[in-house]
């Protein structure tokens, strides 16, 4: 059989095959067989080049025609099968639409943003510090002397020699004062870690630290700022009280309580009859800290506070167990 006849026979075979096919996978096989890079029609049209020059034009024309017809037959088959598929399986326009699942910010992130927002409106700037901290910033420069019993109150998680997961956000106070001169008005949100685990304590929890160092700052400023915070965060009539306390880095120190969110101060089970709930630690910055950072205690004074974000969220939303915040149970998280 000469090339011309061959083209005619194979070309017809291709047309028949495309005409009869009724399955997409089969169609692809036929396309490869005839029109693929090594397909039968492709090879034949390539063979035209090796004919004697006189025979080439006629054979070339026949090959082009056969290729063109086969490609058209292929497209027709494709449309036919595609249309059937759309009607039958791939697209059922009568089905209801699929809803996208929308995520949301975790309650802790939201509470942290809300707390920082309140302080930002009071003129504070948000800064951050590292979660793996040196003994120097976590304790030493905050006036916890080595071997002092006050270190025992912070059940620490050490990761190396004099290197630990920070037990509080207070080290950011030192890092900030090292970097900038007064006036300082900052809040520092972040994760904190302690060897602690019960229904109100988790080994990883969150704090927002506050630090103000400026000219003529007194305890009245501390109380005013924290009272403004409590009314903005809880409710407009939330009262606070200051109770004497101790922290190595503040003198005097005060524990700040809010009027019980449940009974409003009358006394109930939540506040154990006292009418008050402990909210945060605070105090006037101990001048000993200024020596570590090169501030002049005759020039400036300040106050600081450390607020538990998980605790604040638990009080605000009445959560009984801190673990709810960390179990990733959507039934719980989607309520907020
Ligand atoms: N760092 C303390 C803690 O985690 C809380 C605290 C108390 C922070 C008094 C302060 C402060 O800035 O002035 O227990």
C-alpha cells in the first residue's frame, strides 16, 4: 500500500473511531492513537517528507486533510461526551449550594485585642517581647535576687542554663526601658508559661503587662487608669479596690479586685461571699529597677500592672474551666 492509500485508510479509521466512541476515557485513547505525538496519522504526515519531491504535494495535501478531518471529529466527539457528562453527573443545578464554613477569632485573641484597644485609647502603645527569656530579664533585673524565695512563687519551666519560658510579661518592662527614655506608656500582650495545671491555671496562659514611667506619676494615676479599664472592659459601673500585696519589682504593690461580676458586691458563691474578685497585680515601679536601665528616680516615677487575659475572659464570660479555651471544641468556641 502506498502512502496515499495508507492515509486514506487510517484517516477513515480515525473518523469511524471518533464517531463511535461514547466514553471520555476511550476518546482520549483514540486521540493518542491517531493524533498523539506518535499517533498513526501524525506519523503518516511526517512520512510525506521522505517521498520523492514529485509525489510530495499530493500526499501532503491528503495528509493535511485527513488530520484536519480527524481533529474535527475529535472535537465533535468531545463536545458530545462533555455535554452528556454535564447533564448527567458533574453538574446538578438542582442541588442546594454549599455553604462556606467561616472561621472566627479565638476568644483569647479577641479578649487580648479588646484589652489592648482600651489601653491604646488611653494613650498606651503596644509592644512585644520574646517568650523564651533569660534569667536576667525574667527575674534579675526585676529585682528578684538569685535564690530569693519570691522566685518560688513562679513555677518556672527552664529550657537551658539561665534560659526559661517567661513566667510573666514583666520582662518586657525592662526591655522597653533599656530601649527608650521616659515618657513610657506601654502595654505588652503575650503568652506566658508556668508549671501549673488546674481548672483555673493552664501551663500556657496569657498576660497583658502595663508600664507607665513619666514625670510626677502617682498611685492616683494607677487607680484612675485601672478603673477606666475595668469600666470599659466589664461594665460602666464596675468598681475596683486596691489591696496591699507584694511584688519584688513594685513598691508599694497592690492586688486589684473588681466588684463581683455575678452579684455586684453583695457576696455569692463565685466571690466566696467577699463581693470582690481578684483581677490583677500592680504597683508603683520599684526605683531599684531604674538602676538596671539607667533611669533617674529623682526625675521620673511610674506604675505597672500585669493582667491575666484568660482570667479576664473567664470572669467576663462566666467560664468555669480554663480548659474550655484550649480544647478547640467548636461547640464552645462558636458561642463567642
Ligand atoms: N508579673 C506578675 C505576675 O505574673 C503580675 C504583676 C504584678 C505585674 C505587679 C506587674 C506588677 O507589672 O506591677 O504574677
